[in-house]
């Protein structure tokens, strides 16, 4: 069965450093998403991406965050200058039609900011 | 705005016992409702979904959930727990194809 792949599974960084979280969505999917879960809190929507542009973003997704689909297969989330409160599990997801009924999630990247 | 409340961050049951994971939602429009499961070191996997068809929804691995509009609930059940059911379970709501709103999750432990 096709799956969404995320790398790395764990990322440790120093506060203020830039990090890039990588995702390979399912190959024929057109809609891409990032969600995150801070330990003990809810899974929260960050951003959705379609046709090479952001289609929707939450309040969390401020200027420190950016997304990119650099080569037609990868979908990346960049945090420019990490803060302690960015420590969380980050989930990538993709779908073909852009509906939540057919949303596939990756296994997540655990980001720890020290 | 929609929201989801999952009662109990951790539920522990004996193997063979009934599993009941609670989810209540708030939505201003008829919602779509989802249960996801996350096994250790794996992604979020769709367990089942309610999309305004039958109110009793059957999912994978013997799980089912019933949409009760009067109670704004979508509780997840399984008649007999198995050791392999130990995982984190997330309830989520979608009102009008908006980004999913998740609950905090419930960790299910199954005791032999």
C-alpha cells in the first residue's frame, strides 16, 4: 500500500537554528499538509498546499515557517529560527482530492529544540 | 468553530474486555467525524469515518463508532480488546471540508 514517508524520524536542534523536515507524499496526490502535536496537546493543523502554493494556513504558521515542493516529489517544512515551543511531533499528510476522507498521514518527525 | 473533546487521556482495559473511547464534538454545521489510530512509530491511520450516511460506522480491526447528534458524540467501541489494539486513538472533526480538528488523543493500554 502506498504511504507517506517522513524523514528524519527524530531531529534535535539548538534554539535559533534552522530545520527542514522532509516528506515524500504519495506519488499521485495533489494536496499536501503539515500538522503538529505538542506533547500532551491536540494535533493541530499548520498548512495546506496545492498547485505549488499555500491554500490555507493556521495562526501557528507564522513567518518563521515555510513550505516548499522543490522537486515534484518532496514536500518540506522549514522553520527558520527554532524556538523551544516548536518542539513537537510534525505530521505530513497528502490526499488526491483535497478532502479529509482520503487523507494519508506519515509517521511523523519528532522535533526537539534544546 | 468546531472542536473535539476526548474524555480520558489514558484508558486501560483487560484483554477480551469492551473498549470504549469517548469523543464529543462541537460543530456549527453537520460534521464529518473520524477516528484515527497511531501505533508506536507509525503514522496516523484512518480507523473509520462518519460522512452523513449510516450513523453506526464500522471500521477496521473490529472497531465501530456511533454518531449521536443529540449527544454530539462519536464514541469508539470494540466488543473485545486484543493486545494489538494498544495504541493512541484520535478523534477528529471536519465541518465543510475544513482542515481536520483533532482531539488530544486517548492512549489505550490492553492488559493480559
